[in-house]
């Protein structure tokens, strides 16, 4: 079985990628399986820029093909915030619950029809011997009035999917992997680049 390194420390992402790549005959390893203490400063102004930086940094350590995900939430009424700052929206310590609470506070007086949001995932693949590839996947929804559900991670409890009448955190992991920004990015990568899969 082919092995892919995923340049992430986020166990929520790792679990999703593990399932998504297993369907395609790959097994994955993440930064949590690699001994070295690697820290990558995510200072690019776009998801794609940060994803490339993560993937290219790790190729330097491993010499293997590396996939990286930089992702987040864009809320229309907040001019696209929290965007690339999604992980640290409520402060440096990366607290999902605090991020969700801050988001709900910011949208306190915003009506249902103005709560449109999208999840974005930039997926970069870096190689030891050729140029990095990047694709973007999205998933459209709305910010709920209150958190619901306990699956997934991050902003899933406050991300409402209108056609499912559920938040992302109320979906099973299989259901999320059919429609998520991460799954959509991987589908694009697969379409654009069949020979690799
Ligand atoms: O950089 P790595 O190590 O991959 O892990 P991270 O958690 O810092 O990841 P990002 O820098 O890409 O920040 C993405 C943030 O956006 C949110 N996010 C991304 N994908 C999500 C998803 O599928 N569901 C809910 N929230 C998500 C979540 O809060 C993440 O912390
Ligand atoms: Mg990060």
C-alpha cells in the first residue's frame, strides 16, 4: 500500500484524511507520527500559500510526497473572516469552543438570511523533484444560532447545512466525508491528476 505524509498536527483532519485516502488505496502518516519537533509558521495571506508552505517544509524533512491542508471558515457578514486566522480566531491557544463562541457573539444581531458561510480547504502536494500542486475545495452553509452535535472538530457544531437540516457536527464521519471542503479538494486533485492516484 502506498504511504502519504499529511503535514498536519490536527487529529480531526488526520482522521478525515485517513478515511478519504484509504478509499483510494493509500495509508497516511501525519506530523504526530514523526519524531522531529517541527513547527511551521503559517504567515501567508492565503490558504493556498500556507498549504504550500506546510507541504514544502515537510518534503525537506522526509523526502517523500507530502500533502498539506490549510483550511478555515469564511463568513460573508464578516467580510470573509475568520479566514486564514480560523484556528486562532479567539486567541493563540487554538481553542475550538472559544472560537465558536466568539463567532456566535460577532453574529448575535445578524439575521438567518445574512449568516452565509463557507468552509475552504487548500490542499497542496509537494514532491522532492517537481513543482508543488494546489487545489481548493469548498463547502457552502450558514452559521447556526447555537452549537449542535459532537462529531467532527473546529467550527463543525456551528456550521449549518441547509439541505441536510443539520450542522456538520451532527453528520457521521462518513456523511461529512461525502460533502466536506476537504473531500471536495481531494476529488479535484484526483480529477486533475489521475496518474498519481
Ligand atoms: O495547521 P495544521 O497542523 O494542519 O492544523 P490546524 O488546526 O492549525 O489547521 P489550520 O491551520 O488549517 O486551521 C484550520 C482551522 O479551521 C477550522 N477548520 C478547518 N477545517 C474544518 C472542518 O472540517 N470542520 C471544522 N472546522 C474546520 C478549524 O478550526 C481549524 O483549526
Ligand atoms: Mg495551522
